[in-house]
C-alpha cells in the first residue's frame, strides 16, 4: 500500500497533488503535506530539541504521521514580494546556530581527517584539470566549451593554488585544538527552503539536519544560491547576530573557493548545454574571488 492509500482513511482527502518528493492532501479539515521519513532521522525529536532552545522556525509534524511517512502542516507564503528574503533567511539561520552551539571535545584526528579530505580533493582537481587542458591543447579544432575552458585554465589553476595555501594555513591553526564548536545545522539551506508567512518565518526540508560545524550551512547556502545573492551583505548580517572564530571563517572561505568539478562528458550531445554549464562553473569561480577579495586585501592594496 502506497503512502496516499495508507493515509486516505485518516485524512479523507478530496484531492491530492504530487509536488517533488511531497504529496499535498486537500481535505475538509485543512491541507497537509505528506513526505517520506528520512532514514535514521528523528525529526520530531530534533524539533522538540529546538523548542527547548527557544527556536520555533520549523513546520509542525502531526501525531497522525504513520509508518514511513511524516505529515506536516501545509505552509504557504503570503504572496507579497520580499526583496529582503535572503537577509530574513540568514537572520533565522544565525539564530539557529547561536541557540544550539556548544563545544565538543575532539581528538587530533578530527581536524587531520578534514584536512586530508580537502587536500586530496584539491590534488585530484589539479590533476583532473591539467589532463583536460593538455588534451584540449592537442585538438586541431576546439569546441567552444573546450576553448572557454583553456582560456580560463590559469584562473582555475590559481583558485586551486589559493585554496591549497589557505588549507595549509587553516590546519596550522587547528591541528593542536582539543575541541570544536558545533551546532544543530539545517544542512540543506537554500532560498527555496525558507518561507515567510504573515505571522511567522519557517525553515523547511530538515531531512539532512545534524550536529556539525555551522560553517557547513553557510557553504551550502552559498553554493545553492551564489548567483542570486549579494553574499557580502548576508555574511555581514550573520556576523552581526552570531560570530565565527578565525579558523571557522577560514574554513568557510576554503570550502566555497574549492573549484567545482566540470563534467566534460555530461553534455557531449549538446554543445550549447556544455557552454552553459562551463560558464556557470566559471562564473562561480569569478564571483567567489570577488566576494573573498576584500578579506585578503594587502596593506599595499589598501594604501
């Protein structure tokens, strides 16, 4: 029996609509959202914990949830254009982090593992892009996407070198630390997962929530919405409500500056889509560089 059939007898919907991985039930007693329970994730327990921390920006899960499904209240934005949506979102995220933060004792292997994982990723990308650069240079006629890549290869190479230097610097800051600040993080932040109604703000889609460094929420939001956001404003607003240590800020900068991997075989049958994807990846690199530049301005540049 599928999830709709199992809930029909309880909610008696007169209409249901499948939207992404959710099902909206329209009933005479109101509308509800049905969503499959995430594996190994106790969302009611997480929400109860958030209530104890005086954080209430999440949807209600009803007691009628059954089997492998949660039933949520149906939320709808008020329809008013909100030019400050990203700033309202970061206000809620900053509150989430500040209200749930605590220090956790860690071993020296914790930071070493983070360092080695990022380092290996950088080394892989350096080799990966060099191989394609050498390959394309041997082509008699480059495709437009290949030409765009080779023309910007020096920028990609420089971005990877910057990230590697910063990673080494970060590790020197944290390798002897015995604790780590963690928070309950949403871990799937994007503008579409924030709703603002007339009376309340909500973060939805908590399926990936966990306790970890708050840096990961900022990274996810940046990566999901880098093009739409003026992130300097958002970042400063976040820091006005809560704070990041020097090592947390550096880790954030490292993770967003890590060059995304370009799949050169993804659009083999469409050069238009290959060029579009290439431009998006390159735009990410250039926009990230512009965001980070003020934080790395030298004394000479300031003069």
